[in-house]
C-alpha cells in the first residue's frame, strides 16, 4: 500500500503533542507541534501543506511519455543498485549529478587554450627561459594531440595512454608526467576540471643510475685544456656547485672576491631563494685572472658548447651528465662530512635531494685533492698569467 503524502499523529514527547509527516521531494520530513488547533497548530499546517502538494501535483500533472519512462527507468536502477548493496541512488541525485556535469563542461575550456594560458601565466611569474622551453617541449605535444577536447573530458586513462606511449626513456617519461601534473593542477585551480587526472595515473618506474663524477686528474686536465673564455664558468661549476642555469644567468657583479662569496639571486635560483655560496681558495685562484667589474660570466650557449667540446676532446675525458655539480656535491660532502652544510651550498632545503641525486662515494683524501686543484699546480711552470706578469 502506498504511503500517504501527509499524516498527523499524536506522540509521547516531553515538549510536543503532535507530529506531521509529509513528502518533501523523494524523502519524508517530520514537523512537531505543541497544539493541534490555532494558527500555529498542526491542523493549520496540514491544510497548508495539502494545498501546496495539490498545487505542485497540478503543476506537474502533464507528464510526457519520455518523462514517465525516465521515472520508471530510475526506479528500476534504484532497485538494481539496492540489490547490489549500493545505497543512495535516486532520480533527484542522478539529475543533480548530471546538472553539475553540464555546469562543469560550460566552465571548462579546450586543452590547447588552457595550455597557452598556463604557459603565459608561468611567463608572467618570471619562470626562466629554460623552464619555459621545458614546458613547450614536453607539454605542447599533449596539448596538440587533445587540442579540441575539453579539459574536463581528459581522464586518467588518457594520461596513461599518452605518457606510456611516448618513445622516450623512463626518466623522460617521468618528467613529462610531472609537468602534466603541474598543468592539470593549474586547470583545477581555474575551475576547468574538478580533479587532476594525473594524480591517479600510473607512476613511471625510473631506475636511477649513480651520479657520475670526474676524478681529480680529469678535472684538472679539462681546466688546463679549456680556453680562457670558459674557465670561470667551469671552475664555478666544479668548485661552487652552481646549477648550469644559475651560471648562465650569473654576472661578475655577483662574484665578491673580497668577501669570498657568490651571490645567487632569487631571480636566478631554481628555488627562487637567494643564497650565498662560498668561494674556496682554489676557486678564487681560477677566477682572479679573469675577473671583471661586470658582465656575463658564461658565454652564450652555442659558443660555450663549441669551446667545451674542444676542451673535452683535447683532455681525452668522458663527460657524465651534470658532472660539475655532481662532482662538487660528492667531494664537498666527503671533505666536510656535513650533509646540511653541503645542501646549503647547493641550495637545497634539506639533505634528501643530496643523497638521492648528487652524492657519489669519494674519499676524504680525494676530496682534499679536488679542492686543491689550482692553475699553479696543473699548468706548466713556464706559463705566466698576464695579470701576474703585470
């Protein structure tokens, strides 16, 4: 038997005497009263609610065949879900969910537009040219592949398919995935999608090789073979551990030979935090003959690489990735036995990155020899620097 739309009953309650139960949407609601008669009594409320329900019924009396089928379909689904142990499915819930989906689609934009907006926002934030090139190289392919699709339509399955479909090495795939995570995080913040599809995407398994460092002999050989134009940049990389991008943006004004430190400004630092890096005695010896009041320390990328390749081939050495910074980190840690001190010089907020990516086992004796490499003890005695001769 169908339940009545509205009922009134006496109840045993310390404060109330009557209870009215009435239909509100798909649910039944209860309201309690202290008296049955009077303007605020239960009878008056029942009469008012009956008129309201009658008017509501007249308003929606003319159902179309499609609407009746939808009601029947919703009841069938509710019964099926309930039988499977899933509670809470109602027609109202289904309509609300779909309406929210449509609202999200209206707010969303296509992938290519969001990508252009993301890159422009990073440019305005002052992100380095190196990072902007990274965004362009790694994300633009994804943006063009899904150009006309809405951000809200991109799924975790789409992300997995694209990342693992790349023909890059595992480490490169991992970087693509991380940048994609940043991009969709931006889109969530802008309201273009409700959740980041990369958050639940499969992780890329990366087998990281131990960092490669140069021996003391190879470091000395490279510095001897290098032309004067690239010696300062190489020496700073080896004996101060600055990142390549930080050296590219370094100006001689930021090298204080009097107080023995290099200032890495917030604008030039990867972490956007200013730091002062110690100038070791041997680094000072390499820099002094080339010091200038101002101007870039490093040549342009193409000119530097041309001269570097010549020096490396002349020295007859191999070149592990990021060898300057890796060598500095490993030898500095071995010499001082102080991870916090080494991390501070490298610009890390903790020691985790140092042990994960930069540390290679080196002896204290090797480290002492590394930081004793100077122009005087690696060059032939018959070569005299111009400044020294003057």
